[in-house]
C-alpha cells in the first residue's frame, strides 16, 4: 500500500505558501499559531504532499510547546529521521519517507510512560482525516487503531 504514496508536482503546486515553506524549505511555523496544536478530534494526520499516514490522534498529547506533539508515528516506515545541525544545535529532523516533506523534529522529552519521545510536528505539513472519514478517504485499515485505543482505555 505504501507504493501509492509519492511526491507529485501537482501536489506541491497546491500547497499554501506556509505549507510550501515548511514542507519544501524546512521552515518552522509559529508556535500556537497553527491549525493542529490544540486539535483534539479523533483521526489520522497524513502528509499534506503525499497523503501517507504519519500519526494518529491516539498518540497525540499536549506538550505545551505550541505545535502538535506525538509519542510515536503511526507507520514508522513512513517517517525518516535525519541529523539536523542548523541553528547552531544538533537535533533530529523528521521527514516523510515518500513525500520527502519536512515535518518537524524529534525530542526525548515526551511522556516517559509512552517511551519518552516527542515528535514535534508542524501543522502545515499535515492534513487531518477525521475518524468518520477514514474509510471513504482510503484509510479504512486504520480504524482498528482507534478500536484498540478505546479497548486499552476501558481496561485502565
């Protein structure tokens, strides 16, 4: 299924200026001034360029940093981690595998009980697919992610 995700010129042409700057030029959008930093709806976050599934709302948490934060990618093979030595520091950049979009950065200050990682992601790199639309938009195989999360929550 991952062979259906790729970076197409027409997808890049449809990006807003902010989406282009973030995904193609590795810019960072402003904290607390982006679409998904405080978004709580159930669903998937996919690459705005390729559509590849990246993160599920079940792994999203409030890190108080002003950007969407996740404890883990939905599909680890859809996320690439690169060393980033820009801005006078060493960080781990996160990019999408098939879309080659700059997504954000990975830090080790996430919730310890969930592995300790924080994927700090730019909203401009993401498109949100609500749970109710997963099947219609071709992401039906991920419905079980939410079933498993609700089962886990009811066991606690």
